[in-house]
C-alpha cells in the first residue's frame, strides 16, 4: 500500500471514531435527560403520596386513632424531609404505615382511591426511573465509552429502590387478563 492509501485509511478510521463518539455522547445526553424526567415524575408522585398521607392523618385522625394518626403524620413529614438524608428509608417507612391501615377504614372513598392510584403510579414511575438508570449504567460501562472516559466527569445516577408493591400490581393485572 502506498502512503496515500494509509493516510486515507487512517483518516477514515478517525472519521468513524469521531462519528461513533458523537453518536454515543448524544445518546448519553438523551439518557441523562430521560433519567431527569423520570426522577421528576417519581419525585412528584412521592410528594403526592406524602401529602395524601398527611391529609389522612390530619383530617381523619378519629377514624385512624390518635396514635396511628400521629405515626402516619410523622412518617409523611419524614418522607418530605428525611432527617438522615436517606429518602429510600423514609419512603419505605411511609409505605409500611400506609399498608398497615385496615381495609375497612372509615375515610372517604375518593381519598382511598387517590392513595391507591398514587401507589400504583409510584411503582410505575420507579420502574421507569430505574430502567433509565440501568440503561445509563450499561452504556457508560461498555468498553469504548469507559476507555474514552465519555461522561466520566458526571456522576452515575443511583437506583431508587423502595418497597412499592409493584409486583403485586403487575401480577394482579396479568392475572386479570388471563381470566378474561
């Protein structure tokens, strides 16, 4: 091969590497935006659940019982502003308090429906968020992005794992479909 052919081949390799790098960086930016949007949706649903729990504890303390209402209000407040900084722990505590409520509690049906709907939306939002985080981790841990240190200065997003009962929701939905 002549020198011109080697230079042309080297230029082609450089152009292909630059195109791949640009494509990967664009994909990483899109994944980062997807993580941000999914976190916003999850955060808003978690805030809605804590607001509904606080409303339940405040407005229906007689139906709950004073002690249970106080524990629920404390868990809702801790979920909004976790003292230790561990939001997952605070959200799990609130979720447990809400699951401990008796099914025949004398509260308005609309409030019960809002709480149930919010619980389902939290499970789905958490799944979307964790999927986006997983995709980001997988792309950044591939060999070439890791070697080229693409987005290395940006922190990897953290998974958000709470007990949200999503498995019960999806298995009940699947079971309902199979019977029809």
